């Protein structure tokens, strides 16, 4: 693989790329945290995001499903406080931020680190790699990939799904606040599928 080739474009089956990325995440999470105060804490950041997305919903009135938005805000507040372990998370672990390298097979770039629940990290990898929502049966594809990555990471797949709902709602309201209400609506349609898979009661 040529250096700086992104994982998202690698000529490998999706399952193999997911397994490679999960292994890299495990290595990143094993790194020791810096002294207290050097990095933001996820619980504080996500609580602030929850307030911001609710303010955007009230101000913009984009016509989004209020129950789904409320669920996302609630998960942003509660998920960080119910984690059973903490790590320094990458923060933006999307397929374009995992590159082939010379000194080791793959490296993660452009981190947005925080200290908190490691289950926060996989969302963009799981939903952006080969866009599972365009498949004939996206629910089956998503169930399989969340189960695969959860097993590789030692995480609960339902928790990875819950984080995906939380982060997807936040992203949708960010899009709406940046003059892309239609794009936000498309994001929420995907979030709805993830919430159904998580068994969330809307």
C-alpha cells in the first residue's frame, strides 16, 4: 500500500479494513493519558454539545423529528457518565484519517482528543466506510459490522450504536446550523436506522 493511502480507498474487503482499524484503535486507547487538565473531558464536552444542538433545534426549527433529536441530546449527556472505562480517544476516526505509512502499516492522523468513553470513537468509521446505507439491506450490513468491530474492541455493540445516534444527531444539527438543513435531514434518516438497531425507544 503506498504511503498516505487512506483506509477508505484501500483495495481490501470492508470486513478486513474494519478489523485493521479496530486494531489501530485498541493501540491508540492503550496509550497513557496525560496529566489531568491537559485534555478536555468527554462528559463536559458532550453536555455542552447537547445544549447547543437543542438550542439549534429551537432556533432553526428545521422540521426534524423532535423525539430523535431529544434522544440524541439525552445520549450525549448520559453515555459519558456510564462508561466502564476511560481512554484518550482519537475523536475523528473516519476512514480518511487512517493512512498507510512507511514506519508501520497504518497510522491515524488529525486527532481531536478527549478523555472519556472509548466507545465514542468508532462511529464515523462504521458509517462512512463503503457507505452501508447505500446497500440493498443496510440493516444487515450495519448489524454485522457493529458486531464485528464491537467484538474486536471488547465493546458492547449496542453502546457503539447508541454513540452513533448521539453523534449523528449532533452532526445533523451542525449541518442545519451551517445552511444545510437537507443534509441534516439525510443524516437523521440514517440515525433513525441506527436507533432502531440499538433498540432505542423513541
